[in-house]
C-alpha cells in the first residue's frame, strides 16, 4: 500500500509538471504575474538590433508591460486551447502604447492571454488595469547614464511607492548582466498577493541598469 501511494503521488507530480509546460484548459489558474520590462535593458539585449521602434532615440520608455501571466501555485499554463478570437488590430495598436509593439501584444495573447479564460478585449483591459494600478518609481527614470547597482535597489524603489506591496509579492529578473524586469504577483481580482513557491528565487546580484533612450 505504501508503494502504491508513493507511485500515485509521483504520478500526480509528474502530470502537474507536464501541464505547467503544455496546453491546459483556458481559465484554470490560481493567480496572475504582472511582468514589467525595463525597456532600455530590453533594447540593449536585442531590441535595438531588431530595429524595434521603442528603442529609437527619444522614445523615453521606462517600464513597459511585458505581460499579465496566468500562474499556478507551481508552474504555469501556456498556449491554452480557447475558442476566443485573437485581439483585433485596434486592440493591438492600443496596447502597443504600453507594451512596445503590436507584435508583442499578439505574442502575449497566444502564449498567456489565451489561458485567462477571457475574451481578448477583456484580457487586455484587465492587463491595462493591472499595469495602471502599480506605480513605477519615477526616480528610476532620472538615471542619466548606465549604472551598476544591486537589483534589490529596484525592488526597494517599488516597495516604497506601492505601500500595499510586500517583499514576498515582488520578484526581479536579470539577464546577461542587465537588470531585466519586475514581476508582481496579483490575485485574479488584481490585489497584490504572495508569489508561489516557484517564483521565490530573486535576482540579487549587482547588474547594469541603463537609462532611458
């Protein structure tokens, strides 16, 4: 009986892991992760070489909306089956103002938005509302030259201007020596909540933080 129980438990864990990386039914998730990219870092890591419009001089883009991602307590759904049609050209153009480009909007819908169990209009309205509820620290826009700083400085800045956030509700991501993005965990009602166990790791090292373009 003990062996059988262990086998059943292992099977459940393996199935859960497979679901996190594959297709699942739209609308089945536990909470959202609001991902905010620091646009100058994205440009430095490849956006400029691709000729992205948001990387042109004078754009002055700081934190942009990378996405609003449905999340499980362990793992996440992606590319879910849904009958909801993709975002219209109007939605893509409107959301591009805070997401960088219409192509980014379409990609976020395909990979994450389809899993929310909402229409494209309702999903992107929710994403915009989440983006607007989180204050982006103005002080980070005042940096005039590339600086190397502990990623924790960015976290502290967000906590200072968002009193409802607690340290376990926000995570940082770094890539190739650059500060990359802020990830904030939200309930389905868009209230801040603690991140799941698989988001507990944080970027803690000293990284390059480039200024606005």
